[in-house]
C-alpha cells in the first residue's frame, strides 16, 4: 500500500513500502534500495534504533539463500 507524503507544503509524493524480504539473494539489492528510500523519505527524524527495528520487521527469513 502506498503512502502519500506532503513535504513543506509542496506536492504530494506517493511512496510505497518495500516488500517483505523473504531471503532470496537475488532480491537483496532491491530490498535494501527500497528500504533506504523509504527510511530517508518517511523516517528522517526517527532515532536509529527505531529505523533499524522497522527495517528488521520486513525481514522474514534468518539468512539470505543462494
């Protein structure tokens, strides 16, 4: 589900949350990039521990599989 953002009274930007990471190695880069983008747009003022906990909540497997 996408989230609408409005920064500094400007235009609204649609921002999708990253998909859950399921451990597939071929999806690591996509997950990291999408999570980084979401964190930089939506959680800029949050403490590092909050951002890390949010990102870890999207990881569904213990390790990446080859």
